[in-house]
């Protein structure tokens, strides 16, 4: 019964131009890092640096050493280009300074 100790998980990575979900069968005690390396995603996307990119399981941040369960989806996150709070502040300032249409005067 060789498959009894195997579980199926997915590795997910997305950029603006491409998204991938790679199914992987691994040992039941596999960690997040092991699954990422076994999936081949690091070869497919050399811009991924596990020392820099954060990872998670189903949207919750996770450590590379965390064990996985059957059906888990490992996600590799890209660094943010802009600070979301600062972006909202800038949009709010632009809206505040924009001239109002005459009907609202």
C-alpha cells in the first residue's frame, strides 16, 4: 500500500500575466517548502525567492516548515509594489481636491 502515505496538495502562484496551480502528490508529513520545491514552480518562475516571498496555506500566512494536510493549497505571494494604505490616502486626496461638478455646488 504505497499510496497510503501520500497526500495530494496544490501549489499556487500568480503574476499579472500568468497564474498556475500545480497539483502535487507528496508524503503525508511534507512541509510547505518541500512541496514548493517538488512542484517545479521554482524552475518555472526563477523570480521566486523563498527567502523574500511570503507563503501561505489557503490565504493564511505560513512558515516554510509548516506540515501540510491532504487538500491544502500552498500559495506563494509576490511582494507588494505599493503600500495599500498610502495608495488609499493618495486616491482620497485626489478626490478631495478634484473640482465638483456644477450640479453639486
